[in-house]
C-alpha cells in the first residue's frame, strides 16, 4: 500500500470514528471552550477535538491485542491489587514471557519499571470468546530458581475476550485477542 493511500485510509477511519464519537455524545470542552474566540481559533480547537476523539474511539473501541491469559476464579476489582503465587508450568511460562528483559532487581521482588508488564486475568467462566476479564499490570515479582513466582498485580482495565487459543507447546497457556471494553 502506498503512503498516500495509507494516509487517505487513516483520514477516512478518523472521520468515521469522529462521527461515531460525536453521535455517542462524546463532545467535550475543547470545542465549547473556544466559542468566544476568532473563527480560526475555534476551527483549530474543533479539529484538535476531532483528532483526539477519533484517536480515543479507535483505541478504546476498536483495537485488539494478543496477550497471555491467567485464569483463576476470583472476585477481582479494578485498581485493587492482588498477590498471586504462580507454580503451574503454564503460568511459570507466562511470567517468564512477560518479564523478558527485566533486571535482577525487578525479578527479586523490587518494583517493576515502566512500561509495566501486562497480561489478561480471566476470573470468570468459561474461558471463551465473549467472557469479561481484566488486563493486569505486574508491579512486583519474586522469581525463584525453579520458575515459580510470587507476584503483585493490579487490574487496570476491563476487557472482553474476543478469541482464545492455546499457544503451541505452551502447556495449555492461553493466548487471547482482547478488545478493550468501555467502562
């Protein structure tokens, strides 16, 4: 695809996303704040608002990512950290995957540095498309020689599982596509 075609496609997607955001009542103070100023200023502010709304709509409504999944029935709540002990082989692999490149200080119980590792914590049955779950950030991790780990995770976003599939050779480690769910 040529760069010009890509630019046109992105403009079209942004226009549709902006229309959708405005239709959903997402108009914000960027436009209203400039109403008493000159026409150029208002147009600039409105354009800025449209771009921000389009970006927010694309990211929060339409973006999907693949992430490893941890499954355990639990009364998980947003921004309520929870400590876990990973001992099953599939979750040892999960923690090894999300902590690749981390320092020994971070892996010996110290505070993780930004960007924080993330994975999906599914606490509802069934582990299938349509199930609600959480994206959690790994704040602390004590990794033991045998691969077990004590971790502190914080649920930062509710998500809906779109597709769940098992990684090959992963000891049943789930890998899923998630789409961000509006909260």
